[in-house]
C-alpha cells in the first residue's frame, strides 16, 4: 500500500503562485508515475501534470508554460509549482501514484484563485 499526503494549497490572487507537495510513503515501487489531477466544482477530475520516476513530464494544455512538475526520488515527494494562476485553476488538487503494483490517491488539497 502507498499513502499520499498533499500540502501547499490555499487562497491566492490571480497572477500569484503556489507550490503543492505530495509525499509518498509505504510500499513504493522504484518505477512509477506520479501525477496531479484537479477537480473543479461540478466538473470531472482532470489531469494537470504527470512525471515519471525518470523525470519525463506531460502537462494539460491549459497549464503548459505556467505549471512545472518536479520530484525528489530520495524523499519520494513530487511538487507542482503553479505560476500565473487564473481563477479557472481553482479546484481540489489530488496527487496520484501509479506503478506496476498498483495505484493510490491522496486526499486532495484546495486551491482557490480569486479574481
């Protein structure tokens, strides 16, 4: 079992920045992908960014150039640096882990961007 704990959410004005963190613990497989999803009120959960254990990344078109995913494999922690935030970035951000042995979700952290 893998446990994920997110932190770093909060309230920020449009144009501001936030940095989310997700710490993984438990039976972590060395080859894995970790990702950030978000869910806005009344909308489906969507992929924001993903990063493999090798460092490859992919991003939703809506956040390219503004968000950066990174990870520290020693600390088993992934980060999401969010710059130039927009009100439409508001939502609950979830950390996700996937490996050949299984998947896990974090509990989510709220990000609210005011206009």
